[in-house]
C-alpha cells in the first residue's frame, strides 16, 4: 500500500513517508530537556496508528527530541532594534516548512520595500537577561 502524506484531523495525527517507513506524530510535550517522554502519549499514538489500519510492517520505533519553542509560540520575524540590517526569521515552532512561503513573502516585502511586519513578531520582544517581554 502506497500511503501519501496524510493528516488525520479527527485524531490529531500526521503520517509522513520516511524512506520505506512511515513516521507518525501527534503530540508535543512542554517539559524540561532532560525529562523522559510520557509513555502514555506514545501508547495513544500507536493505538491511533493501529486503529487507522496504517501499513506498519515492523515494531514501532519511538523517537523524541528537543524542539525549541519561543515562550509566546510566535515566530521572530523582522529587523533587530540594535542591528537593523540583521533580519530574523526563526521560531516557527514545528511549522517551518509550512510557514516558509508566507514568511519569505513578508520578509522580502519588508527588506525590499520597507513593508511593516506585525510588532507581535518582533525579534526584540524578549529580554536576553530575564526572558521577559521588553
């Protein structure tokens, strides 16, 4: 069975081909880097994969890793106050490829024509010392 990339919205599961294998994802844990993953989330994801009848030919291989996220879950886009020629485009929080086209359009308009960007995305909105808003 050749399965295309798929989003199962009713289960909040995304399945992507990864070579001859499938990669399924569904959750994010907000915890410390050193914390172990919650096994209940893996069990729930694996149950969804089985219930969907996806073509799984081997045991599940579990993977987890750090996915840095900005405190307000918004990307940093635009020029820095103290380095106006340096332009930021980071912190898309797991949606980098999805948001790349709209980010490129907004930043090119900003760089080439001086189009304003939403201040909510300012890369200067956090203090480096305290992690709080400036």
